[in-house]
C-alpha cells in the first residue's frame, strides 16, 4: 500500500503517527489487523462503511425507517414519497396509456397518488374515523397508507372491495401489535378510542430502591477499584483508582490525565495505571473491581479484545490472574474511582497524581471513601409504573 505524498515526500502527519507507535515486546509474530472492526477481522460491511458513509440526511425519509415498522411498510412509504407506485396516473406518465378510475369512488376520478392516499373516498373515510383521538406515534400514517395500498390492490387484482371498517380494523390490529411489542405491555382494547384512552392515562410512577455498596475483599487482600471517563467518547479523558485493604482503609490512590481517548480505552488505561502503581510499590496483586462490564468480559476472555487496546490488555493479563481476581461491581460501588477519574480529566499538566494519605485525596472522592469505609449503602432509584414495569434507571 503506497503512502500519499505532498511535494515528493510522505505527509508529515503519517510520519508522526507511525513514530508514536510502540513496538510490541515478546516473541509474538506479526499480525495483520483490519482497523475498521474491533475484532480485527475483515468484513464486507465494514469495508462498505469505509467507502460509503451511509447516513440519513432527510428528516422526512429517516422517519419512515423505524425499528418498529416492517421493512415492507417502509419501502411502500419510500415509493409513495418518490411517486413510484404503479398507479394509473403514474403509469400514464411513463408511457402506458390506460383508462383510469378510482375503484373506491362512485364518481369518475383519476387514480393519482394524491387521490388514493389523501383525497379519495377511502382515505377520507379513514381520516374521519381516526380523528376521534390523538395517537402518540409517528407510525400511524405509514400504517394507514400501507392498508390503503393493500385495499387498492385487492380491489384491482381480485375484484374485492374492502369496507372502510374492515381496513380500520386491520390498521388497528397492526398498530396495537406494534405498541405491545415496543412497550412490552398487553393492551386489553378492541377499538381505536379505547387504545387512545389507554395510552392517554399513563400508569402512576413509583420508585423502586435498590441498595448496594462497596464490598471489601477477604481479610489480608487488597482491593483495587479503577474507572475511566471520556467526555464525548471520543474526547478528553481521565482515569482514577483507589487501593484499599479489607477494612476499607486507604493504601494509595491516583488520578491520571489520559488525553483524547474512547471510553473503553480510558477504562483500560486507568486499570493498567493502577496495576503498574501496585507493582511499583511492590504490593501484592490486588483483587480488581470494575464497573465496566465489557472490560470485565474482555479481561476474563469471554469477549474479544478490540485491536486498539490489545497491547494494554495483554500487559494486564501478564500482571493479574484475571480469572480469579477481576470482578464486576455496580457503579454505585465505584464512586471513589469515578470521582478520581473526573479529577484526572482536569489536570492536563500532570499525567499522574498519586495520593498517599486520606487528607491528600480530592474532597469529593474523600467523602465517598469515608462512606464506603463506614459500609453505608448507596441508593439507586429506578422508575417503575404501578404494573411493576421498569421504565428507566439512574
């Protein structure tokens, strides 16, 4: 693969990026890496994304492609908005001269897109029915157009004219099914007005309280909690960690400025800094607690390690027996490390700050450390409705 050249030489930015790469140590052989994927394996989809940055640029079109709409309905709406449906007027415009008459109107009317879907007899009948209430989802117009199109095709090709009430019931069944799938909630309703009323009357909210806190390791065992933060995920990031004994007393803590990193890389670098600090202080290998489940899975070899953190992960593997010494903890039990990581993001001039005493630790982290030492629980509030369904978590 050739390098792009400017004025007969290689672009300076490429030289700079190559010179910053660290040459791996050990006897491991060279490995080809496909950078657009985290698994380092080549895929056609990732190659396509490299050459074709596909994205929705139209507000109107993007709202027709929704996860709770079948693809066939989205395609119909796309063809409808582009005027590509095989209606009589459309076919006439491209050279097919055919007699044109709307199958749902008693008076003669040309079968155009506007007439079939907006001003025709069936469309007006459905609009009058659905105007009884306000439906909360943007999918309803798409379903109406879909079933008008199905009714039109049934009339043209099978000679069967569906009644407006039949089409309304078909629309209702699909909309009700979409709502139940989207919100995991069965609706005991049989008409649109009943559905409108059920949606309008939201179930009262209550707060479920889950109690959890920092758990110390066994007697004589040190526990290392680390955390990383990335402001923007890819943005300026920091890392932090605290090493404590089984009584929750501080041994050493640190905060680190990590530069512009992703959230995963910030978490990995924070853990590596903590492990290296323990090694530099000649301390026993600690028991590690992390609130980043993906990193725990990578370290326990349950998930594949992305290529851009592979070297750091392998260095951690060399220092920590991850199968027995790395575990997941909830973020409420990792507040000290989280506070230190946010401090690390601020001291740009100091790449690493070490805190050897309780008084030296930043105030916010100091308070969380004291609460952990007293074994006071943290509280997580979870919004639930009266049916017990989880709506959101903090």
